[in-house]
C-alpha cells in the first residue's frame, strides 16, 4: 500500500472516530445545547455563529450586539450562565 493510500485510510478512520464521539454526545460540531439562552439578553435562544471564548469556555450568545456587550463586561454576564 502506498504512503498516500495509507494516509487517506488513516484520515478516514480518524474522521469516523470523531463522528462516533459526536454522535454519542448528542451534539454535532459547533452545535449549542438545546434550550441554551443568551446571558446578555436573558431568555433569548443562542445561535452557533455568535460566541466569545472566555476563560477557556465558549460562551454562546444570541446576536452581534450581545457579543460586543459581553466582551465589554464579561463578569457582569457570567453570573447569568447556568452551570
């Protein structure tokens, strides 16, 4: 087997393993948890494309203005996040 074929085979096996892990977790890549709400606009559902990485965690928000508000005062909004 050539090096290229072996590399492709390894990639396919690794990608399959990632898909199995994602399927078992109930989430897909980049998916937010169902029912998760914005810590800035409390009660609004979050969207995958609006997020901030803060202290090693990805915080999802509902819109662009909430991203800006969160970045300005993250501690103010962190208390609104349910663990």
